[in-house]
C-alpha cells in the first residue's frame, strides 16, 4: 500500500513539474495571437521565428559563447581532473571543494561578483567576459565527469606506455585521453547545454552587442505574450532534452571500467 501511495505521489509531482511545459509546447502550434484559447493548428510561429533577425543574431551570439565556453571548459576540466587524480597535493581535498563551489553557488551571487571583478580589472563586458563567466561554472561539470571515468581507469595502461618509451605527456595524449573520451564528450555536452540556457549570470556579464538568446527571450517576455516565445521555448526544450540524454548516455558509457585494447 505504501509503495502504491509513493507511486501516485511521484506521478503527481511529475505532472505538476512537466504539465506546464507540455502546454507550452502544445500552444506553440496554436494560431491564436493572444495565445490564450486554442483556435487551430499552425506552423506559422516557427516560420516567423526563423525569419526574425534579432532572434537569429542572439542565437548566433549564444552559439559563439557556448562553443568557446565548451572548448575552454573541456581543456581545464580534463587537465584538472587528471592532475588531481595523478598527483597528490597537500590541500587536494580543499582544492576539490573550491572547484565544486561554482556548481552550488546561487547564480545571482556569482553574476554580481563577476561583474564587480570585471569592473575592478577594467575588462569591458562582451564576448570575453561572458565566456569567462560561463567557464567559471561549466568546467567543474567536465572535471567531475572525467574524474568519475578516471576512477575506473586501469593504472597499468599508463605504466605500460611509459615502459614502452612514451613520455608522460605522450602517454597522457595517446593512451589516457582516448579512454576518457566518453566522459570528455559527456562533460562537454553538459557545459554546452548549461551555457546555452544560462540567463542570470549572462545578464550581469554581457553587453548589448553580445547578448545571448536567453536574454532576448527574457526581454520579449517582459513586453507580453508572444506566440513566437512558445515556438522558441519548444525548440529549446527539445534540443536540451536531446543533449542531456546524449550526455547521460556518454556519462554512463564513461563510468564503465576501461579495458586495454
């Protein structure tokens, strides 16, 4: 009886969380401009969405920022995870905690603190500032994913490469990195998704010329109901679900013990 009650409660919670999203996606096909009552099925809002120059410009900005953020996060996260795994530092636990703090810190606190920092060092707001801000909270996700993969990595792989004459750097690049590829891809996809969806931190660290798509959506939503927002949100939702599912698949693939070829 308890299991049945818990199952019903779980269903109620999921309906509460995802029913508004389902309604939003359904109404993206509604022909009504007011978007309050259902009139008829249409794809006009998707057509108008892809011909809207300001939205396409901010989408381009988001892709530039997310791509740059992902590349830097993958390099820092992979290198940091390997160094923490391979070498023992005196304050390694404290360092690990400091790295994970951006994952838990409230976004508004991080956004304001980064804005103060950029102002203090006289760094103008733009692509560089928003990428630095996004890397700050994205690279820990890559690091954690790679660390999970490293836990199942056979140390004999690197030792064998070193015994065969490879330098530590060459052994890392030719032996370790291929074994870490699923985790690296998983963390990179997560970083890309988080960067594309980020609003609050971007609000404090970007300029009008480098405004991202979430900021554009936020500005349009403040004006009033716009059916194109439903279409845009539906595209975001579907894309995010695909990326997250693929990232989870790669993460699970990366947690399997690495086997020597």
